[in-house]
């Protein structure tokens, strides 16, 4: 099983209390940390590095590298 690859320097925050319904949350970057991490990731065939927003066991959201690949049929 592959180990989790957390997006270093990229943070998802849930909407603040009393935020309008159309606000889904916010994303905060530590520019230097995130760009260093991003440079170390392989791009997919379209040139993208994909991430997923997940919820940890204690309920806190986090961002992780999306390593899912479809199976060949």
C-alpha cells in the first residue's frame, strides 16, 4: 500500500462560522513550502498535479496528493 503524500504548504480551511452558503472553504498556501513540494511531484499526461481534500479521523480536513490511476481493461 502506498503511503499518504500530504501537500506540504497547502491547507484547506472549512468556512468560518456564519459564512454565506456559497462559501465552501478557503485554501491557504505557504508559497515557498508549497512550490518546493509541487516541484517534486510528477505531472499526469495533461500536465496536472492533482490533490484531494480529505477529512482526518479527528475531523480536521487536509490536502493529499491524488495518486489514483484507472486500471487498464
